[in-house]
């Protein structure tokens, strides 16, 4: 069995299978900055691959055994199937191979202070907020983020401070490979139950992550399942945030700018710390901001500077990201792929000044679609118009016999198509000035937004 921490002290050439993934890309960027010679492969072209290539990292589209070349270590995404030709070739040749979370864990151990942000919803936004706040407060942090932070134009960065801010994902218990100093727990909700099987198992996993924190646990004091997880952890240095004034950090006097962008007074143990006007929509972002504020304060940030940076935050890539306005139609994109995420995104959209909200949703994984089918149908009904794509199976085989038409049947007036080009053309022919079109999902549904934009530009 190879020791990845020891190997990273000697190897130089590392190959990434699935380098374009949201979790893979920032690790590649950090290791590239530290002088490692990287190569990668992926199955689908994406903006992420373009950014990786711009760094001078060679990337091959399509996965073949010969792509691993003379790599001394191979890292692969958890979404990979066991018969992937590159993974098979690496293992047969004896090259040390590690799932992405193992490398991530080793990277965290290169820092004296690690803030790991976990939770079923809001990880990318909160990690992005925190990173922007620390940089605004002149703390040169490193970061691993699940989406692109416009401030740095990337998913990750390498700073000079002995501090790493990172998104910690619970899928398949990968966050238990990390070594956090501070654990931030935003919420615990039903997801990845194809792996965890029961809510008790999921809550226990978050409890284990909290127990690993060597310094402090910052958590949502209003969330019942989070409270259970923290109680299981036995952690001692506890910091809470939430709407209730019993929490250490809480908001007062919440108002909404333009109907959807919250502003609020930041309270800490009864003391007014300052006022923040967020540049991202939705009440849920108040909690995300409070979590980031609590973590920034714990890291020693100047909160006056940090608040200014937070107010300048306009969202992470693919988090209610406004892509532009064309012929009076606003086109946006969001990573929401769980019913709870879709709900807050669509509710925020409905509070904005659009004539109609068009939800263009790509279901992600057969298991999630099957298990939460009715929940998906209920929340998608919030939109005025619903357009569905085929299910993106990713790492799964459709043993559930679940199909998009079954979801469409539960949503009156919805339509579904098996081609992104067809969907873009349908939208182009049916949306009208004053409408919002928002693509939703964690797969490649954003390509529909780009195709729609192209149609408008060609006009």
C-alpha cells in the first residue's frame, strides 16, 4: 500500500483522469503552482479544460491506456467506472493510483491551518465567500473550491499564508480523508442515500468530520440534523450561526434589495458588528454569509475589510450566474441539482422582476432522480415554464428504470427533449423579452445556455 504523503515528496509527474471535474481541477492548479508536471484527460470539452490548458497542462479528450504516459502517480475522480482504460492500465503497470479524495487529503496536510466547509447545500458559495473575504482582509489564503470564483478566475489558488480554505464533500465519505483544523457545517439534508442508505448514517458521517477538526467546529445552530451530527462528534470548541439569536452569529433587520438581494445587520453574541448588503440573491445566502463571517473572524480577519469584500461578491461560477441579456431575455446558470437547492434558487428568481422564469433542468444520476422524483416535481413547479433534458447518469447504470418523461408527467405544461440543440432552439422560439431562462444542474446543462446565447448572437 502506497503512502501518498510520502510519495508527493518524491514524484514529479502526475496524471489526472477526469481533470476537468470540479473537485479535480483546483487540486491540479495547486500542484501545478507547486512545480509538479501534470497531464490529464477527460471525456467532455468544458470551460474548465480550456483554463487548465491555458496553464500549460496538456489535456487529452477521450480516455485511452496510453494517456498515462510516464506518469509516476495517477489520480482519478470518484465518478470513474472501474473499467476505465486509463485506470486499468495504471493499475496493471504498477503506477501508484489514488482516488481524488486521497490526494486532496494529502494536500490539506501541507498546511498548518485548514478550514473545511461541508454541508449538503451551499458549500461552493460559502467557500467562495470565505476565500474572497480573507483575500479582501489581506490574508493570502490558498483555496480549493467546487466552482469558479470570479475574483481569482479559477477553482483554486496557492497563497503564501499557511492557510487553506476548502470545500469538503460528503459523497462516499470523501471528506473523511481531509485533515481540517476548522470544520464548518452548513446543513445536513437527504442526499447521496444510494451510498449512505439511511439518514442516521449520513448524520454520523458529518459527526465524524466534525470530530476530526483540531481547532473548532462552526455550525448551523438552527438545523436539527446538524445539531445531531455535532453532538455525536464530541467536539468542544463550538461556534454557532443561524437566524435565531441564541446562536453566536445571527442576522437582524433583514431587508431585500430589488426584491431578492438580502442585507442585514451582523450580530455576534448580542453585539452589532456591522451591516452587510449581499450581491447574491436569496434568503439562504444570509446563512452562507454568516458561516463565512464566523470562519473569517475565527481566522483573524479584519472584518471591516472582509465585509467590503463580501459585499463585492457576485456569486461563484454556476451559482445563479447571470450570463447576459439578449433581446430582453436574461440568461443565467445555476449548479442546483437537489430539490432543496432548486427550491431556494427558483424562489429567489421568482422574487426578481422577470415576466416568466424558465427552468431548464438536467437531472443528475439515476438514483437521486428515482429517490427524490416527487420532490423534484414539486419544486420545479415553482417556475413558470419547465424544460427537461435526459438524465445524466454520470457514474451510474440505470438499474432504476427511471427516465425523464416520468418526471415530466408530474409537472403540468413541462416539456422534455433528448438534444441540447433542440432545447436551445425551443427556448429561442418561445421565450419573450422580460423572461429569465436559468439552466439548472451539476452536469453539462450550462451548454444549453451557451447554445441559446449563440442563437441570439447569430440573429
